[in-house]
């Protein structure tokens, strides 16, 4: 029986463990904090739970447009009070419950769970305290943690990383969010919806510079329409406490004062102190573990998955990397990781979801394709729900019509993108999508409508 030891119990680790157990391996997972790792306990699950609360708050505030009478209307919107003393405990309890459920699933499948700090003694021995575990296969899935700036050290009270948010007893009155990538945009959107006065500091001309430009523009307009202040093309030089608040000094000389500052300036891999380099595992720039497309490191028998590899830092990618590692290590047929089929979502309100090739790929000539963009405000279901912002963008190959990618901005875009993901993964054509029944009325109807537009369009 093959002995597999997995260091890290997040999505990359626990999904790998389930695959390995299914294939008959003897599996041990070592996790220092709890099964589910940071993804479940402090990052993805808590943040999306917070966003669920903020989204409901927005629906209540804007309910008057649907003919729902809500008292205490101010400037056409309902006054809504939120209570962090109630929703934060719910968020943490939900995260713990998800961790417990995942652990129970592992135990049911025969996986041994060891709580502790692990270190690679050599490619076939993992140390956990005084215990030594012999391994035929080792998977490193240790994740990453928030990057901190020396001039803006988080104190957990006023200067925060997102892992501090769920201990707040009061809603930040004036929140300054430093960093306008996915994480910064999500929390800025959420806290604005909850009622905080939000200032978003962006080092680029527009928020979310790595996302589809049209989508980022829509979201920035929504942010500003709802009252957010966006300070672009500047960075935080320092963040210091000032009594019961903070002062952020920007690189352009301006200062911004607030009650709290949330730092979202990147991630650092959890690879230090694991004995990786001593065992021959090569670390690349920033300390990330170097892996190939089947999750192998530079040492035979040692694999890595998830945020510690720096490969598209998404829970879904971590999970797939872990599965691929076990399939490969245990002799199963496996397809290498293909990032062009990865779907991602920015959980703002509205959401932004994307998969596959981008419109920039078409414009730059990297792919020979064509695209169409349909605004959601012409969709009947969107009208019924007072959805005025958002669109569906579909991209296909110029002559064959094979679907290469797509972008959706709107409610539940994270769910709507699945149809486009399936099309990209299975190399369906716009004709295939166009001839697929969609419910009427539905937001998903805009996906098939976009496909019909591309089917009927003549290539230039």
C-alpha cells in the first residue's frame, strides 16, 4: 500500500486526500490550524459569508424600487442597521462547521488527520514534533498568508488584514481599503453595502486591473455611484494609528484619515521553515514552490498544490492541483492542469465571473477570435429584478465558432459562468450554445442569446 503524507489541510490537501484514499493509499493529512485550512477558517468561506450578509443588505436598501414599502427611507433608499456582534459570530461558526464537516468526511474515508506543524526531513520522512512519518509520496499544500508592509503593520484593531475582520464588534465607520485587486474590491464592496464609508486606494488607473476592462469599469462606476471614494494611481506609503483611528499617507503626498484601514496587498507562501530547500525542493521567486502541470516539484515523489505554488491562487485550482498530483503519483491517467479552462469570480455586488480567453487576447491578435457583449438591462429577468448594470460577453474562434471564453457581470455571475465554462472545457461551438434551451425569463438566457448573435454574425 502506498503511503501518502499531505502537509496542509486546505482545498489542495483535503481534496488530494480524498482522491488518494479512493485509490487505496494509506493517507495522513497534517494540518496546524484545522481541516479546511485558511480557505475555510479565515479566508474564502468567511469572506463569502460576509458578502452574503452585505448583498442581502443591498437588496433591502433598494427594495423600494420593486414596490416594497420599507420605513425610514432616505434619499430613495432604506436605512438598514447591521450588527457585527451578530453576523461575525455566525460567520465564524459557519467556518468551524464547514471545517468539522470536511474533517468528518476525511475520517469516514479512512484518512488519518494529525494536528501539528510538519517539516520535511527528507523526501520520504515528514516530522511532526517528535513523530516521524514515513512516506512514499508527499504533497505540500501549505497555502499562503497576507503580505504585510513594514510601514503599515497590522495590529488587529485599527490596522487590519482580512483575517482580523471577523473579530470586530462594531462596523467600521470609515474604512480605508489599501489595494484594489480582487480581495480589496470584494471587501470594499461588502463594507460599503453594510454601511461603512469606504475609501479604496488603487495603485492603477482603474480597480481590478487584471480583470476584463469593461467589467472593471462597470464595477468601479457602481462603487462610486453608491458613494465609494476611489483614489487611483497612488499607493499607501505608511499607515499609523491616530487615537481611535488611522492615518494613511499616500505616495503622492496626500493623507487619508479613517476609523480603520484594511490592507490587501498580496499573499506570501507558507514555505518558510518546512525544510523544502534542504530536501532539494526548488523555490522560485517570492518563495513559491516550483511545480509542473501535474504538480511535481523538483524532487521525485514530492508534489505541491495550492497557494504555496502561486499558480492562479484560487481554491478550485488548489483542489484540482491536489487531485492531479494524486492521480499522477498513484498511476492513474491524468490530464495536465489547463489554466485556460479555469473559471474565476470576483464576489462584489454585482459579481464578475470570467473563464478562458479574454477580449484583450482578441484585440492583441494572440487569438483569432470575435466577441459580442450584451447588456443585462435588456434581459427581461434583469428588468423584473431592477438589475441595471452588467453584461454577458462571449468570445469564440473566428471561423469555427468554438467558444474560447466569456465574462459575466451581474447577480449570481458565479453560477451563470458554468454554462460558458462547460462550453470552453468541452470545445462547444456557439451553435451548440445557441441551440440549447434556456429558461424564459432567466439571466442565463443572455448566454444563449449572445451565442446566437455570434452564430449569425459574419466573420470580418
